[in-house]
C-alpha cells in the first residue's frame, strides 16, 4: 500500500449565488479522496444544513467524462451510510467538510479498498464542478470552497473506479412503478442502487429487483435495515426529510461484492409507494467501471 499524503489543491473559483463554481485538480499521482472545505465570508466552516442547501449538485469529470453526479445532500448521506457505524455519535458529517471518497475504506482489506483510487497516469484533465444555491455567498453560507487531495505520489492508469450516476424519476400516484430504462453496460459492476426521496410526503414500502425476468431481490424497509446493519452500514431513513432506500450488492465488503451487468438483457426496479405520490425522486447508481471480466 502506497504512502498517502494530503495536499491543498487549487480552490474553487466562481462561488456565488446560482452560479457554477469550478476547480481544476492536478493530474498527479493517485487520488483516494478529495475533501472540500466549505467556508463562509468570515472564514468559518459552514453548517451541514447549509452545505446541503448551497451545493445543489456536484460533478466530477475525468477527461471530460462524468464520474460523479450528485447533490451534496446525497453525498453526505452516503458518507453516513458507509461510515457512521464507526462513530460513537452515529454521524460522521462534519461542519464545512464535503468528502468525495474514491477508495472504499470500509472494505475488510485496505489494499482491496484502494483498488478504486483514481490513477492519473493516463488522465489529461480532472475537474470538479459545483452548482451553487440561491443563498451561496450570503452570511453563514458558502463563500469559499477549498480543495484538498488525499493521494499517493505513485502514478498509475485510472483502471477500475467507482462512478456515482444520477437518474431522475417521476411517479404521479401511489402503488407500483416499474423502472425499465436504467443502463446495463457490459464490464460494469453495480455496487448499489440508492433511491432518494422525500420521506415527509410519501412512503416507499417495498422494492423489487428483476434481472432477466427473475426476481432477484424483493425487500421492505425493515428488511434492508436488518441486512445492512449486519455489514456495518447505517441505512439513511429520515421521516422528517430526505430518505434513501438502498439496494446494496457489496455487503461482503470486498472485491467480490457487485452485480455484474455482463449478460443482463432485462433490468427492472419495481417500487411500491403509499400514503402519497412521490412525484420527483432520484435513483443514484454506484458502479465499478473498467471491471476486469476475469475478476472473481
């Protein structure tokens, strides 16, 4: 395992209300995470609530191709989903800190978790983009975003890496909805589907995953809480706000945990809603790209 350092990188430029702020990341070494430090005009770390409000979306691009596309709210909940069980407080979100984790440090072996670091050996550009909310640059809200990189100086090709992709959905009634248009590329391994919805207005009672006409998974909210907590996860349900119903295929916490898309001709997710129509919601996909087809 290579030695990892933490270096301050160029800050974001263009932080303002309803603006697009950008940062160029040096194409050097191998990145295991980027840590965005969000500060207000007084130089103080911004609250977690204001980070969620001020960063409506974040994109990471490698050679112009999107590898991260998610809101700050989702990224912070994802941080808690994977790491909160390691904290006595049950919450690892910190004021002023928005982490972008490429390595999977919760794997049983750090060597396996580091497989997904972003090697810069064959990369010409690495950019981060932030869509700022309407309150950005006002008192107590984000006025400056610093960027730090956790990386090694060893240079390698990008190889296998995890992408976070966003697929907006809409459903105007209660009952069952079947989603049939999610991608199913060969040599891609899906780590998880995260269904993000407003839990104050609707209930997601059950989710079914259908592969090649067979029901592979059919679970309720309580089912996945029981399953995921055994593997060190902290399911992100919040009756007072945004919840995430996760289908996690990597509960083994090692390189064997993924849903291989090779040979998948039929992929459907069936959601069952009650209480009220969900209207707009989002399915996020975490997936390994550059998957070695011979990997076991």
